[in-house]
C-alpha cells in the first residue's frame, strides 16, 4: 500500500499585503467555498496524489482573550498557511508543486515577509514547513487513484444492473458472476481501470514498526517515574482545572455567517481552528504528551475507517505554530458543521477534552476527560469563535463521502473474492 502524508507551510504575511493576498486567494475560487481545481495560480487538480489542500490566513484575533484576564498577549502577524494531505511523500509533492506551479506559488508567497523575486522557492518552502504533532488518516493506504477507480467501478456496475435487469429465477450468485464478467471485460477493454494495490515501501514499513514498538517501550521505561510523580501530576491537574479560565462567549452573528457561506457546497466540509495554549509549563508538557499518545492511536489503532466512534473524518491533525504558543487543528469531514460537532459531543467528548482542555478558555473539565465538551452550548460557542475561514479548499473527489468510499471498496473486494455463496452474493449485490 502507499501510505499518506501531510504538509504544512506557515509564513508571516507583510502587513501591507494582507488585503491583496485575500483578493488573490479569492480569485482561486469559482465563488466563496468552491475552488476552481484548475485555477491558474495553483491548479490542485493537476496533482493526482493530492487528496485535500487548503490556503488559510491565520490571524491573532483570539489572542486578545488573554488580555481580558491580565495575561500577556504576544503580538503575532497574520500568517499564511498552505497545507494538505497526499499519497506518498509530502516532500516529493512539494517539489512537484515548486516545479509545476512555480509562477503561482511565487505570486502567493510574494505577499509574505522575506520572500523576494530571486528567492529559492524550494528552500523557502522547506524553511517554512512545520511538522504535525498528531495526524489521523481515515484509512491508511487508500490512494486518490483507488478512490476514483473504485467509484468508476461502482457507477459502471450500477448502470449495468439498470441496463440489464436479471431474468426471473436468476440466483444472486449467477447475477454476481455476470457482473464480475462484465467488469473484467471493461477492464480488459480499458474502459475501467483497477490498479493493483502496490507493495508498502520498505522504509515506511520499518519506521512504522519501530514507532509501534518504540513508543510503548518508552512509556514502559517512564512508567516507574510516572507512578512516583502521579500524586504531583494529579495535584497540578486538579489545581489547574479549578483555577483555569473558562471563556466561551457567543460568537458574533457576522462571524458565524462568514463561516457558513464557506460550508455545505459539497457533501464534505473543511474545519480550521486555532487558539492559544494555556500558560504554564504543566499544560505545555501535558499537551505534548497527550498529542504523542493521540498520534500513536491514530497511526496504529484508528487507521481503518474510524476515529474512536466517529466515522465521518477523512483526515485530521494538530500542529504547533508560533513556537508552541498556539495549536492549529485541521480536519476534512462529511456532513454539516452542526452534525460534525454533535458527533464529537455524543461519541468522543472525552477525546476532545484530552487535547483541547489545554487550550485557553475551554469549558472547564474534571479529571481531564469529564465536563468540557459535554457543556454543549459553551463548547459550540468556543469552537466557532476559534474557527477561522478557509479561503481556498480543494477536495480531489467531490461528491463522495466516506460511506461511499467504504461501499466502493467493498464492491471491489467482492469483485476479486472468487466464488461466493448465495447469501454473500446477495449482500454484495445490495452494495450496488
């Protein structure tokens, strides 16, 4: 299989160029929320390994919350973020970006501080690339090609069933065999393509095994120290939870409307949010430890179709920006914003609390996992206030949800499954 990877480029925008950059980014869309995949500036649709991409302007609006409670507010510039998820190496994709979309990238980055006409584009991108602290991929190994090929297969089979309904008395096994023969004929003729799943790159596999074994071993090595320190950790946690600031005012109607104008143009949506980490060494260390654990779970446990009980997220991740002062959260999900938030509240509120309770102003928690996002209204106010507009958002397979992707995967697997009994054949036919 080909694993997926992510990229994140963040650079400060020259203050006098912010407005011009907004206009430029808006010009990459057909209309707000609907990107032109073949726009002349950065034609995302030309890069076949790219699942999702976005361009976002990150301001420091919520940093003003710190001042309300007598805390120092760092003066942060508006920053441009270019980020996405792809098949294979993100580094290789960025090199391809620099080669095939150099004029457009230079046009975009020329609004950023320190970028000049003679700047080495690839070196500048590398210097402004940031790692992600934790990454979730819905199904590791599912490529853009696979998604598109399996969708075409499902459409062709459904059309064939409509064109040639089964004769009376035909068994499910016979119907399936006829459709399998039809699909194989389409593949041989070149009208359908079903690329074999490639082998997993050896070095990725090796690093994945080392990571799967190494993180628990490190945890075991640290366990005696953690046990000894547990009274202090519990004391610091409970003291912090009782004294932490809770600040969840209702977002302005205009801000919510701005977000809503960018949403629901497809069956999937993007979510981008940013906020300051709570002050103090304890919160910073706790957050880093939790993100290591979450990254491990996403990589080795929740990697085959679901994040805990949530099954609507294609990709998600957390990344530190501003030298750890703030955390950026990015996701691509199916359904409406409201349904997305309800999914989290009802299914994994405890998981939200693990990470986001370390964000300034989060609804107050108890014992790290209780409360917090369970305070539904406060939580919804908080996440909307920290959400920022995604100026440009690209999806490689519009109109397809994760339910579609999973159904299409099962259709293809059934095509290659050999003989099936009557009940299995009927279950496969029901997928069409």
